C-alpha cells in the first residue's frame, strides 16, 4: 500500500511565524522532509476574529483548544486593543530560512482575518491588490514567483477563483475534501476555473482536539489510522504543531516514516497531475465537524477536461 502525505503548513499569525516556523523547520530538515508552507504576509489582525463568537461552535472551539494559551494574549488583541503587526516584511528571516531549506512556499493571504471573515464582500480589485502585496514581498525575499496558494478558512468565491486564474498559480488548496479526494478543477456560479485545487483530506488538529476523547496524548494514533492509500493532505498550523505540541507532532512524523509514508509537496502533486485527465467539481459549502462556519468543498462532478 502506497501512502502519500502532503503537510500543508498555514502561517496565520505573527507569533506562529516567529516561533513556530523554526521548530517546524528543524523537525522537517532533520529528516530531509519537504513540506508546503503558506504564508500570511501582511497584518496580524487575529483580535478581530472575536466577531466569530456569534458563529455556532466558535466559542466552544476556542475553549476546547485552549486558544488563549495556544496563541498568547497579545495575538488575541492584535488589530483591536493592540496594533496589528506586519508578519513577514519587518522580520523576513524565517521566510528566507524556509525558502533556503528547499520547502515549497506559497501565499496564504495578505490579511488572514480579512479574507476568512469578509471574502464574499471583497471586490476583485481588493482581492487582486492583496494578492499583489503578498506576491511583492514573496518575490522581494525569495527572488521567485509564488506558484501555489491556499485560502484562509477554506473560503472561496467566484471572484477569488477568477483572481487565482488571472495570477496563473499552478495549484491552490482552498477546499476541504475527504478520504480519497483528489485534485480537481473548480466550477462555481456557472464558470469553470483552470487552477488545480488540491483539497485538504484530513481534519485540522484544532477540529478534533477535545472531541471523542481525542487529546494531545493520542491524536497521533488518530491521524496514523486516518491515512489512506493514495494522496492525503494534512493542514497544520505554526501556532499549534509548531508550538506546545511540536514534540507530539515530531513523533507523528517519525511514525509516518516508520510506515514508509511518502512525503510530497503541493507543487509536486501539481506537477504529477499536470498531464492527467482531472475532473471538474461544482464547489459547494458545508459544515465540518469541530469547525465554526462553513467551508468550500468539492460537490457534484461536472466533467473531465
């Protein structure tokens, strides 16, 4: 049985960028494993996420995952009582270190909270402007053009998909799938888009911690059992797996290596599938257990192109 695993690292916050990336780089680099890092480049407005308190399940998730200790009090006040720090540009070294270590790097957002909470209200000009600001910093410190991206909160719109096509990314990971989900082209509002989607197939850790007796002592067993033959995509966060649970995550990586799991990146998957007959799926919005709000996911298959 051949199991492939893409580790997709979301860099959401200033704290995660400065503290989580070094821990994760050591874990990956010590084992010669390549991951995909998706960076939020602009302001850390994490404090503004408190507006989600009215979403069903948000407060429960915050308490269940011990968000204040995970993210730190300062992070939870950024953009409200405290000014929002710019994540990458004043301190580019962690981004540079990730690039120089040979990891697959791409765009997560300019402003994570703005995208996750307000995407449906954003114009094409606003989305394109934010992408271009992130791309400018990416190119400034890497000398490369970003080839992949992944939407905060798995939120997409007809406009965001159109902008991604216009920017000519090789692939994106904006959607949530399930076991067996494979790359696809998205269709929304009667339009088919040509940027390959690579859906996340495994639940994020903050969605399962504290649910069904899953805790820091046994979540590795859950993920090992959840790995399926073929492609698996697992989204992790610098504040969690790169924070207090870094040691437990390191053991998960070692358990995967013992089982001959093959680690790949989003860009490698895009290259492997570039000449394949990839199906088109209608984008739908649904609820993920353990997560507040709705996320984008592949729905009904449309055609193969």
